[in-house]
């Protein structure tokens, strides 16, 4: 689907800028225990980025070299933020494509999508170049791939108790505590993970 600002239709509630939390009974293993930031949601479908699944054996500095953003002999000059930049598995769609979810202190005309509450999405090499030289956004994560839903699909999955949702915040999206994001997301809506797991086991 095309990424763009989603319209607000009277009587409908869209989840742009919210986080989806996978229920323990999630049947799709690709989304097990996942927290997904919803970048776009409209009557045409939805698109989001998984924010708690690290991309195994993938380092941001190595990607910069592979993508010819910087030559390998300049890696030693990378700012500390670029050295620490998280690379995540953003979802099963277009897994070779990178999406940078970031704070709104960085904006590229015709390339950056403002989402909600100071959070933006940019999917061009220009933002990687900016991060590599220390002029990128204060907070950012790089996701490989994204999660996508056709028209009405996400709504159906929510009605079938596949997803909960909570408000997003910068810590939940950008901090290094990837392993605790699922638990913290549940905590934002007052749910204990152990209790939820027990409940999911009952018919």
C-alpha cells in the first residue's frame, strides 16, 4: 500500500501513532510477542514497524558500508549515535528495504512522513547519510521491512483478539531495552504479562 497520511472518517477509529501488542495466542509466528508502531492506518489498510525484534547479526555501521553511504575507512569517524543505532526486523514485507523511524527534529521535504506526537518515518538514504555525519535526528531506529495489512484486515485481527493497542512514547520506540518492550507495552494498559498468558490458555 502507499504510505501516506490517513484520513479520519467520522465514526471510525484509526490507530496511527499507536502501538499494537500481539496477544499470546498470535497464530502468525512472525508477529509473536511483537510490538508494532502503526505508521499509517486508513480504510485502505495499515502499515507499521515492529520495534522490539533485533535484526540478527546486522550492525548499522556495516549497513552504511554495504549501501555505499560511507567508505569502510571512514567507520572510525562515525559519531557514537551511529555506532549504537539499532537495526530491527521491521516486518515481513520488503525486508531488504530500510525504514528509519525517528524523532521530528529531522525532516526531509517530500521524503519524511510525519506520523504523530513528534514521530516521523523516512525511507531514503539521505537520512542514513545525515546520521553517519552526526546531523541526523536525536532519536532513531532503522527497521528492515515493515508489517502491512490490506483493507479491513487489521480491524478483523483486532476483533479476533489478535492484538491489543497502547499509546506510543519515545522510550518504548527508541530505547535500547528491546527485550522488555513487550512487557512495558502491556504495562502501559495495566496488563500483567503472566496473567495475560494464563488467560490466553483458556477456551
